[in-house]
C-alpha cells in the first residue's frame, strides 16, 4: 500500500471527525469514510485511528467495557457520557482546583486524572423506555 494512499485515507478520517461533534466510534467513522472511499477496510480505519490518536491529532475516549469514541476536537474540554446509550457530549466548564488530593494510592504512581461526567442525553431523557 502506497504512502500516498495511506495519507489520503488518514486525511479522510480526519476530515470525517472534524465534520461532526458526535464523538463517533470506529464503526461509525468507517461508515462515514466509506461514502467517499467505498473500498476502505475497517482494519485500515482502526489502524489510522490508532496512529492519529498516538500523534495527538485526535482524542481517543476510552472507558473499560465501552466502545472507544473518537474526537477531532483536541482543544481542552470535558465530556459527558450518557448512562443509557453511551453517547458522548462536550462539556465546557470553568477550571477548578482538583476535587481530590490523593492521600495514598496503594502501590500506584499517579500520573494523571481524567474527569468524565455522566448523565442522560436528551433523547434518552425524553424516551419512556425502561
Ligand atoms: Zn442517551
Ligand atoms: Mn469532545
């Protein structure tokens, strides 16, 4: 596979991510990119998403037990995750002092703290299901 083709695939993936604010999963990005490049494979999409996240061009929003979501907006902002459907939204909040000061960490070296809000998205809040 030529470098040029890799670059075009990567550019399309980036463009797809920049065109939405929905924090899509790899499968959703695959669907978006396939409209413009019908023969792209899911593996190629995964590989390029990995590359783009390691280089810091996109954000990978990971949580144990949930599908990864991706964000083309790398500016500082926080996220809220819907407890029912897993959808992720942006939260713009004023910076505050850390809510927790670790007193002990049981054999871990703390490197970072990630804050994620949880709640219900508008469509889940309005639906009466379960
Ligand atoms: Zn929801
Ligand atoms: Mn975001």
